[in-house]
C-alpha cells in the first residue's frame, strides 16, 4: 500500500527518531554530560526548541511528561495538551506557561527557568550603551522565527568577515577588507552565517543599506574562497603546500585541500547563492583537473579523478541554479564520465540523480525518468541507502511531473524505506549527501501533493519539511516555503500566500538564484486576479525593494 502524508507514516518516522534520540541521550549521559548540556546537543542536532529538547533528552512523550508532573503535583494535574501548548509557544497555536509552571518544568527537567526560555529573543543590542554591534553579545542567544539559535560566536565571525575586530570602531561595509579572509574558508560555519544573515534581515527590513552590507559580505567571502589554492594552502600548511610553479605535478596535500573545500563550496552556494560560489568552484575544478592528469596510475589517480568529477558536478549544479541549463548539462556529462573512469559508483549515482533533476525542471520528465532509472541501478551496486533513497526521490519528482500518480507514490514508498535504512545505518556517509535527510523526503512529498492531492496535504508535508530542515540551508528552505505559498494560494488565502512569498524574497535578498526567481515570478503571476488587493500590493512592494539588482 502506498505511503501517504498522514499519521501512519509519521508514527513510523517518529519511532525511528525516538530510537536515535534515546541512543544519543544514553551516549551523552554516559559521557558525564548534564541534562542541560545534553539538551543543548538535542537542540542543535534535531532542531528542537529548548522545551522540547529537555523532554526529548529524557525519552519522554508529552503524555509521559504529564504523568511525571501529576506524580509530583496531583492537585494541579496537566495533560499532554498542556505540554503541547507550551512547546509550540511562541509559535502560532501555543500558549505561554505561567511563571509557576515554568518553575515546575525546570524542577522536572533539572535545569533553570532561563534554560527553558533560551529560544526567546534578546534585545540587549538595542541598549545604546551596548555599542554598535551586529550580533547578540557574547554569552546570550537569540532566535529567528522562534527556532533558529544564533550562537554568540557568530559575532566574532562576522566582524572578521567584515574586516573588523572586537573593540575596533565600526567601519562601513565598503571598507571591509577581504585580505584577512584567506585563512578562514575552511573554518567558516555556514550554518551560523546563514542564521545571522536571517537575524539581520529581521532586524532591519526593507533596508538598502542592509542589502548593500550583505552584498559586501558575500563578495568578500567569495574573494577569499576564490583565492589561489597555493596561497590558501601556503598560509594554512606552509610545509606541505605546493609552489605555484609546481601545480602541474601531483601533490597529495593539494588534492586533499580540494577535497576539503568541496563541502564548504556547496554550503557557500546554499547560503550566499550560486553566483557567489561559482568562481571558486571553477578555480578548484581546474586545480583538481591538473592533479588528476599528474597523478600516478592506481588509487591516487582514481581519487584525483573522483575529486575532479565531484567538483565538475558541483559546478554544473551552480550553473543549474543560475538558470544556465546548457552549461549545467555539459558539466554533468563531463562529471558522469569522470566518475565512471574513477569507478566511483556512488558518485555516478549522485550525478545521474542531478541529471534527472535538471531534465525534469526543464520540462522533460521522461528524460528525468530515464536518468532516475539508471541512477537506481547504480545505487543498488553502490550499497548506499542514501544513493537508493535519493534515486527514488528524483524518480518521484520526474514521475510527478509526468502525471503518473501511482508510480510516483510507489517511488515515495521506496524512498521512505531507503531513508529509514540510511538514518539507522552505521556506515559512512559521503559528503555530497549533506543536504539529504528526512526533511527532503517531506519536501518531495509536498511537491507530489501539489500535483495529486489537496492543499491541506501540501501544507502538512511542507510544514514537516520546514520543521525538520537545516535552518542554514537557505536554498532548500526557500523552495519549501514556496510550496506552502502555492498551497495557500490554492486556498485563496491571499494574506498567507503573499506573506510567505515575501519571506522568500527577503530570505534570498543576497543568495537568490534564477530558479528561485522563476518560482517567485510564477506564483506572483498566479495572483494577478487579485493584484489590486492589499496583500498582493504589499508583495509587489517587497519584490521591488529586494530585487532592485540583477539576480545571478
């Protein structure tokens, strides 16, 4: 029986999640971590707010937490609904716990009241005595949309990125110096960077100065990432770096540096946009190509060719997001051939999947199905559950686009089964699967529901995808929000539709790509019958404010 968006599937997945959480909690406690320290890990690992994290780290359901409450205070009983309301708060549908209830929750969870409220906003930055800082003071936290925790260490990171140091006088964005960034690309936490970018956007909406500042930040980081490999490696590893004139010879340290930069380049594209990451990807691809040509036959050459293949695929992906589909196809073809040459079966699977995605997006779902079938065959040879799951995922999207409801739901079943094997498995995970998790499955389910099911099912799946998402992946978050916006538009809920599209426009004011722009424009055109309403006029105003410069 096909899996659908509903309770049965959710129950199976939550059961799997509970097993993961129970195992992690046991490991943390056996390592001597306090409940507070363990809950902080849960907040980061599972994207939980602190009230949920403190309950989950003990392995309690909401009903079990209520039982613990009633055992201690039988004269003031609570049900699981009380815990649900407290945990949803400050989101819609939640209720704030009273002071007395917070104290009792803290007693149950053996923490402080402040620990339970760590996701609430901090406004210390508004104090004029605090100075002109760009992030929250050290030792405090803040949130975005009630979920995103902004680490205080991000303040130092952003000051470095903008050419400032703690205690130095604030400089204009145009004075930011990229020279000091050459030591940072491998150290940058793009998740933190994405969170602080969103925080800035919420603090200063519709600000040209803010857009200019973030644009300078993107340009500075791009300059650092695109710096010559030998200079970057020389600053980090003077003893092992290859001299510039010897780039044509094989050097294991140079190849290792290329491999280490690939995850950073992918995340840079997710946070700052494809056009920002593309020059760096091209530069590293050229170096990897030189290393592949110079590498001795055998294991070293296979490794170098595989690195070249992965960087070539990444370059194609960035071209795809920029709307240059012809270049994306050429890079994908080259990447596929190189991966086959390197006998990198799992990488071949991944590249075929991205080729399927490209074809489906271009309105060629039959070609997308063809690539997905080939990907599934290689995935079986790879032995990787991530490969099997993602091959099924692109098949779902291609079959959905081709109008094949039954086959697309069968593919969703296969994807879910492979995903569970991936989440519970202990084997290695290749770095290119960093984006693929349970939230991705729900995102594809939402896309399938847009074609074959009602708006309510779309919203249920999209909301699950957003709740489980890596908040630092602004690219994926934008598409998931657009699924919600389309569902709201189908319900003729213009206010929420326009509000959600506006959120995407703001979110991507720095990192937008042609593909995101295309979807925004399509959704805006669908609202033309209501263009004179207040909601649509406000959306048009936001688009004008944030899209005054061309999108790369």
